[in-house]
C-alpha cells in the first residue's frame, strides 16, 4: 500500500508541475522568453516527480509504475486544468477519465 502512496504523490507532483508550466507559458510574450517564477516552480516539481518516479521503480515493476503514473497524471491534469485554469471539461473528457481509471485498475489488479 505504501508503494501506491509513492505513485499517488508522483502523479500529484507531476500534475502540479504541468499546471505551473502552463501558467508560466501564459505570461506576456517578453516574459515567456525568459524563465519566470512559474517555470521555475514547474521545473522544481518536475525534478521532484523524477525523484519520486525513481523511488517508485525501486519498489514496483516498470510495467506498473510507468502506465499508472502517466495515465494518472493525465487524469489529474484534466481536473486541475478545469478547476485551477478554467479550461473546458465536457462529457467526452469525463468518459475518457473514467476509462483511464478503469485502465489503471486493470493494470494494478492482482
């Protein structure tokens, strides 16, 4: 169970990094050309997610960690984008998230 806590943290940290990079890329054009605080925060969180990914690989097989972390991050990013960035969330995305969760369940089912 502790191993999946690591993957859950990895997913959250990776999604947070993506949101910060998106916010940084929405800066004014001249700020986009240089690193701003949101890019730096994104870089920090991507670095932290790499460490968590490596830690998860010490505990679980790659064929579990990578698909679960990737699909989980996609799902969480979609939710974060809706709640924090005001991006569109429709029925099609909801069905996609449900299918993603089904896929994660099938991959991790013993």
